[in-house]
C-alpha cells in the first residue's frame, strides 16, 4: 500500500513555532532573516536554514510512549526519530514496524525511521506501510545504495543516507543528488546517551559546502550526543535536523528539555547570521 507522504520538511512549522513562548523572543527576529522552505525539493541554491528538533524515542519511557512524544512536541519538536536496530549491524536490538504503526496513531509529526540494520531493502516496505515518513539507511549497510534510496522514494517516503563517524563524506558523492537528507552520526551507532564526537563537525561543514557548490537540496541531520553543550557547535557547522534522545527524554520534563535545546540552537544561529 502506497501512502501520500505526511509532514514534508518545514510545512506548518512557522505557525507552530510562533505560538510558543520562547519563540516570540527568539524566533521572531530569526524569522525575519530566514525563509521557510515549504516542501521538498528545497530551492536549488539558498542561504537559509530551518532548524528542527527530532527527539529520539530510544531514551523515552516506552510504557507511555504516546505521552512522551506529545510532551516533546509541545516543546517544539517537529519530527519523531525512531531508532531501529537489528543486533547485527549494531550491537543492540530495538523496535520494528509494529511500534511505528502505534506511533502513527498518536502523532501527526513525521516519523523519521533510522534503520541501523542489515538488508534494509527487505524491511523498507514494511516501515513505509506502518507509517514512516522519512527512512534513512546506512551507507555502510547497503551494497546497492542507489537502488535502496530509490526503493524508499518509491514508497513515497523521504530518503536519507547515514554515515558513521569513520565514514568520509566522499563516500556519498554519487548519491547526494538522490537523497532528501544526509544523517551524520556524531557517535558510533547502537546506544543512546553517548558522548558527542567533535571530530564529526567537519563533515557537517563539508556537506553544507558541497550542497551549495553543487546546487543540491538535501538537508543535514545530526545524531548522537546532541545536548545543550553541543547543539551550538552543531548548528553553527550547518546541522539542521537535530536528533536528541538523552537530552530530551533522559531526565526532567521533555517539553522543557525540547524548548531549551531549540532555544540554544536559535541563539547559536543568531550569532551565526
Ligand atoms: C544511536 C541512535 C541515536 C540515539 C541518540 O545509535 O541513532 O538516535 O538515540 O541518542 P543521544 O541523543 O542520547 O545520543
Ligand atoms: Zn538515530
């Protein structure tokens, strides 16, 4: 079954942000200098940035997942990051399509499924049918990466490619014109709550540079160790979709945590522009 994709990048986010308390102080001035891309494909050449927060449910309390996702959304999160691990590609096991199906019923936010699995082609249709909006696969896990990315698109999902900390940006040269987003891992995949690897920042900068040189439209997502102390460096380097698990769901209130992360990101962007 093919679905019409929900939650294109950026759609409706401006009005949502405008209703939030911190946004009045930080987003107001920012929105005057930044433009909102409404949908993919993004403009071929642009100098604008839209920051989005994608809480990773890996660190959430699974006994009340719907409630936790709602709480993060109230704090401004606009994408739900779903970490899928198979115990082979990464040394951990997490969730599969049934959880995506349940999440689909409790949120309208786009579901961003990060597949840390071998043989992703086998499972992409199932994730799409369960309600995934975005699906990303690891460069390191795909023998026929171009085919896999087109498979994702054929299911009306946005297609993302992921690189581990040890994989260079150059490994993506031939697919950057195919993907909707590139996910830079800033920790080695497999677990939440790890320490951000600063040596990955240059890859974010390089991806932003290549995009502008080649006039491409992919967005840049960053995953792993994104927290109050690191988010400034990430957005200044060019990170746009910020995945955060521990920093949103680890302790305290997910709404306040999401607000604080977005506020820190906005402040860093204001310094940049
Ligand atoms: C790690 C996952 C991440 C993880 C991020 O393999 O891909 O999405 O949940 O968690 P934090 O933000 O806690 O590093
Ligand atoms: Zn992830």
